[in-house]
């Protein structure tokens, strides 16, 4: 069963997530000398990013030992407002002492197919144990009102049959760029910690569906995220939790 924590609102949820980020970073750096984090896109984590950029949190993290990856990206240039990298850069990365060579962005400007191939090759360089990708100390995830997470969308399960680590997809969701690149569930599921941040009443139906034990994963892709040996925590606000 997933662990679900309900907070009053996005503010409270983001503070708790920032505390947890600091704690996980400290533990990982102490134990393994580095903290590998995969960020998500979307609006929900922006408050967390802003908090982490503030001195009170930023000075608790040894940023020189942090490696930043992304769980998904839109196929746009890094200076585009629709770029997940860009959003994280202006909210967080520009404000902490992260070494540029430790920021491993998904190069959306290359077009989704080539971007996916290049990111898979990059992940391979950080392969751990017998994996062709790094075991993330933390994978941050969001939830769409349609049940997607990262860029794993409903009805696209066939794309995951290839055993790829990174896939290219084209999907219209809200007003966001349609061509996207996403890590696949096997990569997220090897993480040591996976944290979903979910806020707002528009997510309530999806949240109920994906946290059910026998969820239809093709209809509700976020339910594919079930870490094999890691922790899965849903940090949600009251509005998303609904009843
Ligand atoms: C993306 C995301 C995506 C996001 C959800 C939730 O690139 O769009 O990584 O999976 O997390 O769509 O987005 P919101 O937080 O904006 O609701």
C-alpha cells in the first residue's frame, strides 16, 4: 500500500517536501557521497523549488554533491517557458551552488526521438549495479488530472513494451508542448525514494484511481510507479485528497 500524507494546502505540502528533500540529500551524501535526484515538470513542484532556493533550505544541502536529472521533458529549447529544465532553472538551479556538469538536462531541442536516444545514453553513463541508469535517491513525480505522470499518458502502454529506458511521446495535455520525452516506469521503480506531489481538486479523481490497489495502469499510468525496493510517498493537499 502507498503511503499517503495529506497537508492543508500546497504551501504546507511544499514545506514538508523541502524538509524531506534536505533529509534525503543528507542521507544519500553521507552514505554514497552523492544525491541523484530526478525532477518533475508542471506547476506543482515550483513552490518546492522556490523554497529550496531560499537560504534556510539551500544551506542545508551540499549542492556540490547533487546530480540533477529529469523524469520528463517537453521537446522545446532550454530557454522556452515550456521547458521543464527552464522552470527548474529559474526557480531553483540558478540560486544554488550546483556545478553545471552535475545538471543533466534532457535536451528537448533535439526533437523527441533523438532526445530520447541521447538521454538513454546519458543515463547509461550513470548506470548503477546491473542497471543501465542511475538508481535515483529521489524521483519527484506529479500527477495529471487524467492520471498521467512524467510523460506516461493513458492509452500509451504499447510504448513501454520495448523495454526502453526513455521514450518519445506526442500527447496534447492542457496548453503544454505536445512532443515529449519520458523515463519509463522501470527507471522510476528502481529509485530509492519516489515522492508524488499532488495539489488541487482537479486531481482528486485521478488520485483515488491511481492509489487503488488494482488500478488499470493503461488508463491510470501513475499507478505503474511502484518502486521495487524503495519508498513511495504521496504528498497531497486536502483539495486533492477530496473526501
Ligand atoms: C510535465 C510533467 C507532468 C506533470 C503533471 C502534473 O512535464 O508536464 O512532468 O507529468 O508532473 O502534468 O502537472 P501539474 O503539477 O502542473 O499539475
